[in-house]
């Protein structure tokens, strides 16, 4: 039987008013209670929020109904003042069972089962366009986790897919590029 997955991001939260945000989070909590896995990328974009505190509150509310958090370190540093990816991982693992802190070309940091584990990124000598790198990482990570891979293996898949995506212009890489990344 396939596991149901709910995925959303801080951009979704940012474009909703308070009432719609509450409705969304209630629906997510209901899906989670019914057995869905919930994944959330805080994806903080300051220009989409009226104030930083509103973003902090909404994102913490979302994390309260999340099973897998997929934050990006520079966003978390900007929003919560985390000094290092380890600080982001330690803060979030108190709220969420599985956390993967993305950090561009730096290693991703997995916080799960009480451990912190760095997983080196795939080096891309000359990235063409980083648009969509985080989203492609998230999609590949979640696909690998749903297919039964442990977090470390899922991050390796995700790094390869993100590396393939940054080597083409635009947010969408050709399917052949992505398939090659998954088959490595």
C-alpha cells in the first residue's frame, strides 16, 4: 500500500491570510491523523510576509503538524538567527522527527533518530541556474523516502537530482537528465 504524502511550503503559508492558513493547517493535521506523511519546507521569502514575526509564528505552527522538515540553512539563519546548520537541525529536531537542512553546495545535515549526520553535496563546477534546486532536492528526497530508502541514501539521491537541475537553465530539467541522476 502506498503511503499518502502531504507536502507544502512556507510560500504557501505566506500567500494565505490568517483564516486560510488556519484552515490549511487543520486540513494537514487531519490528513496526518488519518495516516498521511507530512513534509514541509519553510522556504522563507521575506518579501512575501508583512513581518518576520508573522512568518516565524506561521512556520512554527506548520512544523507542529510536520513529519519531515526540509529547511534551507540561509533561510533559517535569516528568519530565526541560527548561527550554523547544526543549530537549525538541533532547533528543528525538537519539533519534527526527521529534518534535512539543505545548504547549497555545503553538506546537507540530517537530524533523525537522535543523530546529526552530514551528507556531502555533489559538486557542480559551473552551475547554470540554481532555480528549482531546493524543490528538486525535496522531490527527490521524498520520492526516495517513500520508496523505502533510509534518509542518508535519500539525501544522496536528492543531491544528484539537484546537481542535474542546476546544470540546465530554468527550474525544470529534462526528464532524461533526471533519470540519469537517479540511475547513478
